[in-house]
């Protein structure tokens, strides 16, 4: 066994990449580390985690150029190639670094085991977006449910759900309630979920908004664009209540969104539809604010000049 193989196996053991079943016992399945060409590793279906080519990713590329891939990826056989379970960042980084093969721990897994392994191997990463956690937790919950029901539960439906959510919460550092709240985010329309990722909508208001039907979320999005603001927690809660009572309309949404928030100072509001004809399409809020301030400043200078000319006559 050469030095590189020893390092690879040691790193694999340190990473604890063995997959546990729904009851927490490690599976005794045939496995082996193979050197596989990146192009033979197909991406995991509906993989919820993005591979962002940021500064940390570039550091990974540089490390792989110097040392190779020290921690094996995880994959399962799929026809003549393999399905990548964990290691999508390493695969892309190794490709950019020019490696012809990377070490991969290959093992047989069911679809459910593969989903659970994929989520568990990624969810501890830093800088994970709320949307990534949301869909990852949802995928893991559905996979656990498909693995079978506990026979020692007295209440099948309620007990099974509670047990499944507890398993999703294991090794995540999240509580059961927080797991359920993240999964709620998958009910948001894509535009609102993106605003959560971009921190334009806070997490708690987003959870409340997820209870609105899709049509009402679209109406809310239009109101947010018109008002150039996002709902606070109390506003989101009122929207949720109005929706549950069947009273959420375009007018009631605007009424809630136009309320002054507790931490807001007095401010001038200009409906977007009154200025959209003279500004660039989809101008960012800050740029729009600067544009209006410059326009007002120039107009005031024009009025001052006219007054000076009149007074000098």
C-alpha cells in the first residue's frame, strides 16, 4: 500500500463516511476505494446543494493541485458508470485542477440510503443557503419514511412522523421544530425563496409566508415590488391570518405592506407604477433611490435658478 493510499483511507476514516440506516446501525455492505475518472461520476438526482465557485472553492482547487484529493468521494454503481453521493465540489475542483481520476468510495446503496448519505455528508458544510437546507431536509425526511415504519409505536401516523423528523434532526445541530420550519420553506415560490437566500426576507417571516397559497404569494411579490419593501414578522403573521380566514386580497396585501414598521422612521413613499415609465426596467432599490434623489436635487437647483433670475429683474 503506497503513501497516498494510506493517506486517503485515513482521511476517509476520519471523515466517518460510513452510512447509517434509519435505526442508527452501520450497514455492513461491500465497499472499496477506486480511482475513477470525474466524467464517469453522474451528479446526484435533484442534488439540493449548489457548487459555488467562490474563494473557498478556489482554495480547494489549489489544494487539490498540490496534494490531490485526500478524502474520497462517495458513489454507488449505476449501469456502466456511477452516481455521485458526496463529493460534487471535489469532483469539479479536481476537473479544473486537471486530475484524470479521483479516489471514490464505491458501495451499493438503496435510493433511500443514498439520499440520507447525500444529505448527511453535505449538511455540516459552512455557508449553506436556507433553500439548500430546506430541500435537503425534505428529501431526507421522505427517504426515512420510505424505509419503513417502526413497529414499536402505538400511534402509527403521529408517531412515525415524530420519529422521522427526529432522525432528520440527528447530527445537524437543529431542533425538531427548526427542521420542520426549514422544510416549510419549500412551499415558497422560487422568487420569494431566492429572497430568503439573499437575506432580503428574514427566516421567521418567510416561514409564515410559506403558508400562503402560491397565487397569494405571487400577489404579495407584486406588492413587495411596488412598495420596495419586505414584510416584517408581524406583517407576515397578519398576512397568514388573513389568508386562513379567506380575506387575503390584492387590496388587503397592499394595506398590510403600506403599514409603517415599528423600526421605521417617517419616510416618503412613491408608488413604483408612477415612476416606472422614466426609470430603467428592474432598477435595484438603492439605484432607484439614488436616481430619485439626484432628480429632486437637480429640480430644486432649477427652481432656485429661476427664482434668482426673477428676483434680479
